[in-house]
């Protein structure tokens, strides 16, 4: 879609402006820093939903879509983001509710909040726009599951979504937004319309953006297990008092490419939206390029990837973000395996390791490769397709990242 994305802030900007800013040195009587900054605690990258990933029957129109998001940091004041970025017609959200998950499609009825948009209970998103709810009070615990239930009005087939959710969403007939338990819901492993949850956090709280393809999106992880490597990193960050105010935003898209082709907008096209446009972003980990190498017959693919990384670095630094480069994982034995592709991977990884372009190198190739055949994933980390790690591999990736990187 070649149209500029428009953001409908719907009063959220006014609410944000009314929150007094501080230097971080001002503290209330309990000694805790005042919440002053919006920081994303959960996010996903939107794209045009392919026909094979459209909502199953009964569909959206006049029905309830309930989705579950596993957040990173907690907070007591939230706002929620929705997108009709890839729609060609208006999309109406008739009613939106947020509640704590009680497992599966069930919610805890106490604490249910009805969202407003510029004070109104519903909103119509014009084609190509996004919306941010008005801020609302909500007790959100770190690493918890929160549900967002939407009664969808007029709908369409050009739906903005995220196919690789690795989480079950639920569709129920009619208006079930306030029901604790849905009656015979239809499950689907995709996210739709929902793109982010922000918390009003302390001045020192910031986000790390995980920017990549299906390896970041979590292919090979457990459905509803929240064991992608960004999830595992979020858990590690919460375990340390020095980093428990750092959130993790997963902006991986399965099948995505850096340069051209692939699924969703290319990394070059979406860097502004998915990295620079994230509230509270301070760091970005770039783990991207395997689909460009694996799908290419161009001998210059390594050179062009390096040029793209240099562009990411320059743009991140201009926005005062620290950018960390992760080496591309082994793919020997996979559909991408060939001598030419392996040579390109080695060229790219050598540049990442030695160029000093990135602020820090995270050598994930070294972390998960076989010690016997280093062009392959170690068997204990291989999901079976020799390209995507399994749950243990994703944990290894997270364990290989120095938490000290997120105190800088």
C-alpha cells in the first residue's frame, strides 16, 4: 500500500500532555519515580492479511474478537493501539474492553475496562489509519496476559493483522465483549487489528525492539507458550533489579525480507514504523537477512544487506537509539542451504563481527551452531526444519544476550 500512514491520536496526545514531565529526580513520598513516559509493553508488526489467514467463520462483522497479549513490563495506566493501515475501507470498532486473562478465552470479570476514543465508546478507522485509545487505569502485572475484546462493526477482506501470532485468538457470535467465558468460540492462531499496548512508566523505563523475521516472530516455538526469544529475554530482564523496567517489543514478521519480496513490508520500508516509531524505544536488536540470502540468486546480496544495515545504524543513531547487530543463524540442511548462500551468510556475519558498525555484536551464530558442522544449527536447538530454532534454541538466544547492554 503506497499511502502515508495517518495516526488518529483521539485525545491520547492531550492526555499525555497533561501528565507532568520530570527529570526523574523528583520522587513521591514512597521513593518511587513518578510515571512520566509512555513505553510500549507489547507490540506486533501489522501487515495485510493474506487470504489464507483471514478470520474463520463466523467472521468479524457484528461479532466479538478476543485476543490475548503477553506483556513485558507492568503499569497502572495504559493505552491500546489499533490499525486499519492496510484496509481500503473504513473499519468500525463498536466496543472495546480490556481485562486480565483467566486462561484460554476466559477473562477475569473484575477489573474489566471499557475503552474510549476521544471520550466515545466506539470509533471508525478510516482506510490507512491507526488509532490510540484514551488512557485508562488498569493494574497490569509484568509478564502477565491481558485480553482485548472488540465488537467489530463493518468489516472487509483487506484486514490488517499479524498472521504469526503463536497465540490463539477467539471469535464469538454477537456482542460478548463483557462475558467472562465465551460460548463456543472459534479459535484462530492470528492477531488482527490490535498492534500495541503502552504503559505510563517511570522516566527511566525504556524498550528494546526485536527487529527481524520468523526467527524473531517465533516459528518453532510453542503456541500460547510465550517462548519466543523476545519472550525469554523479557523474563530475564524482569529477573534483574537493574533491568526490570525494560520492555521488549517483538517486531518480527514471518517470511519478511530486508531488501525486497517476502511477506509484509520489507525491513527497509518498516524500520521507521516498527523501530523509530515505538514509544520509549532505546535499543534495537537487528536479527534479519536470512530470507534475503536464502531466496536470492544474486551474488551481491551480502553487499546489499550490509548497505541496509549501515542505513539502519545511521537512522537509529540519528534517533538516539543504540543498535545491536545479531549474526545470522546457520541454515545448513534447510531449504536455503547451498554453497553460495553459506558464503553470503559468512560474508555478512564477518562484517557484523568486525566492522564496528553496530554498537555491539550479539553472536547468535556462535551460540546455536553445531560444534561439529558449524554451518548447521546444533541438534538440541533445531526445530526440525534446520532453519528455525526450537524452544530450547530460543532460550539459548535469550541467554546469550548480555543484560548489561540494556543499562546503557
